[in-house]
C-alpha cells in the first residue's frame, strides 16, 4: 500500500490541473484525433508525444511566498517529443517553491514523424496563447510579470516567440537554456 501511495504522489505533478490553451481546438489541429502519448524512459523521464491539444499545467507558489513573477516553461525534445520531467515539472516545482508561478507548456511538435505542424505557425502560436492565457488570469494567480523559459527546442520556441509578438503576447523576459540550433536566433 505504501508503494502505491508513493507512486501516486510521484505522479501527482503530471496530473495537476491541465488547462487547454485553445478550448475550441488549436488552429491547424483540426481533424487530428490521435491520443496524446505519455511514456517513461529508462532513466525515469516522462516523455510526451502527439500533442494536438496544447496545454499549460500551473505550479503556483504559496501566497506568502509569491513574488508576482510567472514563467512559462517550454520543455525540449528536438520538436519530436517533450521531456516534461527534468525540463518541465522539476523546474516548475523548484520555481514555485521559490515564489515564482510556473506553467509547463505542452506545445505542438513540428519534427515528430508525420507531423504537419511547424515551429513558427504552431509551437510559437501555442507559446503566445499561453502568455495571453496566463495574463488573462493574472489577478487570480497574483501575477505581474510573465516570462518564458525554454530548454533546447523549447528555447528555440521561446526565442522566436520573444522576437515575433503582439503587445498582448510579448513576454516580459526570457531564459533560454541550451536553446535549439536555429539560424533565426
């Protein structure tokens, strides 16, 4: 029984309140019905593929620790998959413990086999929508500034989103952690 409870406690961050970015379906995902896939690698990393319904998962700090800063985290994975543990939930939990509201973004994958998505038209649109969504709930979550942090391919998404923006979806800051190779950034 203890093993089951420990296992369930470990999985809770993966099953926190996911919020769909596009309640009526993401533009460009029409007709895509394949189920999202969550797998665990040999080293314990949870990996997500087949993202057709992009989401954010909030990790909110205790109110007495909250700084008013939010970070949307884009995990890496070569635009083929998302490494949602060490480049997602682990970072989000650490940030929340230090007073920063963190949101792990599951964005559409441009290099996954058979994908019709592109980084610029879909993954970046998901990041921009995540920024707009977090800002729309800023008073509820006690947020003043919204930044982005991306690892590897997620860093490329953050960099492009930070260069191509409208006033509503411009991040206040960016942190690019070993960003993916791109001639555009």
